[in-house]
């Protein structure tokens, strides 16, 4: 069944709804570290910049959202985590957050929101899109990889929680090399080893009950 959704940019008038949706999402997570909640002050700052928040509604109900952030040369610019040259850091935009109400998952909404915000990032003149994803969140990881981002780093970030660092150069298409490998999504040491050897993660295996999700790597 096709979901009759309505996707639009959000403004400060949606603040209370977005905070409520965040809480619903957080309350239904299998692991709390998967999703970082943003406070009211942070979201007000997001809404102060045009096109930084996109929401999806069914009727009047907000069921999904995406947020982008322009980090500038701030210390937490994700370009630093993947060793982008200093002169490229000002061209980075963060896909800061994307989430879907538990009752409305399975309709590809995160991918649709991500593609929409990648278009915004390109229209604003930025060349690099970066985001972080928990190794405990294969669904989100698969969605971002399907949007053309690749795993280029793995770091402990806020609260010491491990995060894949994903990146897409919006102006260049990724070219996969012949040499490919795959490892379990939970194998932190294995990921770090492959990344240190110049591999990038580009897709995951389908999720099957009782089987660990595998991440596929290649040299680009």
C-alpha cells in the first residue's frame, strides 16, 4: 500500500511536534545509543536556517523528519574524522538526523528524506555530505548507503558511543574497485582494520533472523 504522505520543509511552528516525535522514537529503540535526542534550543537554531528541516506528515500528524547542519570549521566537522583536506572542510554539510515514527517504518521514508536533503545540500553549493550511524542500527546504515554515502571512518563520538562516519562527494560518483571484503556489522576491530587499509563500506547484507548483518567493503 502506498503511504499518502506529504513532505514539506518545517519551521519553528513544528517544534513541539518534532520534540514529541523524538520522544516516541527514543522510547521504542532496542538500544538507547542508536538515536541522539536534540533539545529545544538546538532545534530552534535548526529552524532559524531555511531548508534545514524536512518533515513528512500523514494527515496532520508528523511521522518523520530530517535535519541538516552546516558545521563550518567547527571542531566537530565530520570531514576531520575522514581526513578531508582543510580547504574542503568549509564545503561540508551534515545529515544531522533522520527518524521515522515506529508505526510508519517500511515505506522508504528515511531514504526519501535523505535524497531530498542531499538535493538541498547541492543547491546550497556544498560538496560533501557526512553523517554518523551507530553499528547497532543496520536499518539506518543501509538506508544511507543506498543513498550513495560510504563508510569512511569509525570513531567513538558523544558519550563514547561508536559511530560509522559516512561521506558522499556530491559532485563525484563512487567507482568500486575489484577487491572486496565483508565483515559482521558488530566487528569494530575488523572495520577499523579495513578502513586503515583504504577500504570503504558501500552496502550491507539483507537482514535475516538469526544471522548477523554483514557490511561489504571495497577500495574505491
